[in-house]
C-alpha cells in the first residue's frame, strides 16, 4: 500500500519512509499546497488542512504540522516555527537564547492520516534542549540546535536514530498502534 505525504519538506518524507518500512507501506512525496490556518492549536491546523485536501478529491495521505516550543521564550516559535525558520533561522533563535540559562524546549508533531476513509490524528512530543551553537549537518530545520539529551543534536543522528526518540517517531508509533487496532 502507498500513502501520500503531503508536504513541501523532503526531510519529513525520508523520516516517514524509514518509520513505515517495517509495515511495508510506501511513502509518496506529494506536493499540494493547503492553507495552514493561524491558530495556536496544531490539531486544528491539521484537521482544517485535511478537510481542504479531501475536498480537492485526494485520499490516503499524511499531513504533518510540527513546532518547536522553547520554554524560556514562552513557547516561541511554536506555531510560528516555519515563519521563524524562514526569517531569523537557527542563528536568530540562538541569538534570542544568548545568556539564557533555561535551555529546555520541546518539539510537538501532529500527524493527520487519512486512510481507507478513516481519519486518525495523533500528537508526538520530544523534550530536549537548545544548544549553544549549531552542530551537525543531517536532518533539517531546527535539527542542528536541538538535542534531546544535551549530548548529540538531531542533526548529528541518522534518520533511524532520530526516529527512535523524536516527536515524529513518537507520533508515528501512536499512529501505527491505531492503524493496527
Ligand atoms: P510542510 O508544512 O509543507 O509540511 P514545513 O517544513 O513548513 O513543511 P512545518 O510547518 O510542520 O513544516 O514545520 C515548521 C518548521 O519546523 C519548519 O521550518 C520545519 O523545518 C521545522 N521542523 C519540522 N519538523 C522538524 C524536525 O523534525 N526537526 C527540525 N525542524 C523541524
């Protein structure tokens, strides 16, 4: 079976492909722009996006809305993560965090899956720390400045290593549990 991953981000597709390999489900990178509503709720973004995609006649797909929520910045960039990444980037985030002692942060990943006419929406979380500098060249987005255990950043891990502990990996495990049920 095949699932479309509707995203502009090829890094997400690579992570989904690895995570679904064991189930023999093939991921197809599918580019279909959809409206990401401005709300503080990742689930709402995903549900509204799914309604729009289904209204366009596309079925059997995954959408993913993810944010990095930094404790000391009261959850910023959170739902504005894509905008923050495009404008100030990782260097800008590190600048905002200069001299800040509390480095705690978490990624939240909301997955919406449309499969055989059913809708499953799950959220996976990964807590960790904002590093002092960018480290590593793998992954994408905030990976070089986020470390789940204060040692390696996600950008210093392979896709398999990241999936084992990441927000997306945790969300996929919840999704697979529901798919099996
Ligand atoms: P789509 O909306 O087209 O799927 P996107 O990359 O904009 O692609 P999000 O809105 O979910 O996806 O992501 C918000 C930002 O967070 C964006 O800049 C991503 O690069 C970044 N991001 C998402 N998942 C991430 C991860 O696992 N590791 C690091 N950064 C991530």
